[in-house]
């Protein structure tokens, strides 16, 4: 049934036109406060402008981590847990109370991050280089890849992971062997350099043909660059073989100078860390090809006790024959290396002789001992004799 609509005769006033019956005006809506239109800040904080609010929420959003490179494409740096973090107190518990007390202590303190160890600034510098490489070459896997290599029990892994996340490190590959030596895994990880506080394990890696060094904390703090990775190498028995050192040990310096002059154009054989310098040079060239030689975030140094006039030419010609170079070459003619290293401020310095390592330590340089060559046959590193069974 249709609706009936009564029409108002013409001339008769409509309801709203009758005196006293006009509709009341609709009050305007109150203005919305500016703060109500903005996203809320943290609890108890006032509203913030849109651009600040957006930045605030963007910071809360989870950041996408970079993808780990394939091991065969990367420059893999294996670092032990006691090289990356300070674990003296935990090591003391293991030595005095045994493995069960050690594991229990780690579990009870797994939410407490370890303090940074000797290798920590070096690892941070590696990651800074990676950040720049990813900007220049987003699809390249020619990057540093850090692997945590430790014989710790897997239960300790939670505290190590928490510590790595606490400091914002990008370390995705772990190898925790539960008391067994991790040396057998180094080749499987395509390791280019192994750093440990355990001299015995480092010697085992060297014997397997893997670049390795025992790293020591400096006796004092020395600020290092956060934007440029600086690596300093000794020459003989580090980058080069120990051929020349054998001459010195057997026949003295005069015969050494004669030998070097006679063999100036004959390249020295390679030493244990030649491959690591080569890997650094490969990454340097990626910056050079972008016109960034002067801004390259990797800088290398040759710091040798050789003298320039009598034996320096052979060292430089050997590097040239390999297609390698260092950014700086410093020939000290037997002078102490520590004061010069203090000026360079490298993240790490490699040497085969402990008195050079100790001299660098005393003045604030993170130094690493390479147990290779004839010098090791005359004096075993003191650190190696003092190792405990649970060295990480």
C-alpha cells in the first residue's frame, strides 16, 4: 500500500516558518585539538608534529638485517669467544670449579652481556667497511663475514647471542663445539683469518695452512678509527716466509744484508698472512674503481724491522711481484715498533716475535702473535705455556 503524503496548501506557512517554532541552530563542532590529530608519543609524552611522529614510529619498526654472504664469496674472519669478549671471570670459575659450575654460571648470567674483548674494535671496523660496500655494491657478496668459533658448550650460546645483539653486531654464523677443538671446522667455513686467545689452537690452524694469530689485549686504552679499518703487518714470517730470518739466526746481520742484496730481485716465498693482505687488497680495489682511493675505508701498513737501504727493496719488490701493495711501508732498522704503532693506531698488528707484540701492547695497540718460522723454535710464546684446558 503506497504512502500518503499530505500536501500543504499554497500560502499556508510551513512548520518552520511559524512564529516561535523555528528549529534551533545546530551548534558548530568544537575544533579538534592539534595534539589529538597527532599520533601519541610514549606514555606520558605530549603529542608531536607529524614528521617527528613518523620518525618515532619508523624507529620502532623492526629493521631488516642484511643478508649473510655465501662463505665461498666472502672474506671469512673466524673469532673465538674469548677474543671477541672478556671472559676472565668465567674462565677462572672453570679452572677452579669445573665445567658444571662454569655452565651454571653462564646460564645464571645469560642476560648480562660480556664486556668487549681485544678483537671487538677490529670486528666493528669490519662491519663498518661492509656497510660502505653494501651501499656501493648492493648485490655483491664480496664482504667480510664474521664467524664466532668457540669450543664453548652450546648452552653458553644464549649469553653469546644476547651479547652480540646487545652491541648490535652482525654475526649470524656460530660454531660451538662443546669442548672439542674448532680447528677442524675452519676450512669448512672457508676461513681467511682465525683470531683466538688460545696459542695452541692458533698453532694448529697455522699448521693446517690457515692464517691465524693469538690476539692480546693492550695494556692501556687507545682510541681507534670507527670509519677506517687499519691493519698493520710485520714482513718476515708474517707476510713473507722466514727465509731471511733463518739467515739472521744462523749467520748474523752482515750475512743477512749480503744475502738480501744478492737476492733483491728474487721474490720471497709467501708467509701465513699473505692471503689475508690479498683479500684486503681485493676489497680496496672495489673502492678504487669507484674513484674512492683517498676515501677508502681500508688502510694497510707494512711495519718491519728491516732497514730500507740494505734490505727494504726486496720486501717491496716481493709485494709487487704478487700484485699487492700496502698503503704505507715503514722500515724501522731494528727500532722499537710500539711508538710508531701508537701513531698509526691500527685495529690490529700482526708480528711473529713476542717482544714486538709486547712492545705494541704496552703502548695501547691490539697486537696478535703469528706463531710461524724459525723464531718460534728458540722461544715458545709465554701465553701458550699458560693455557688452561678450557681456553676458548
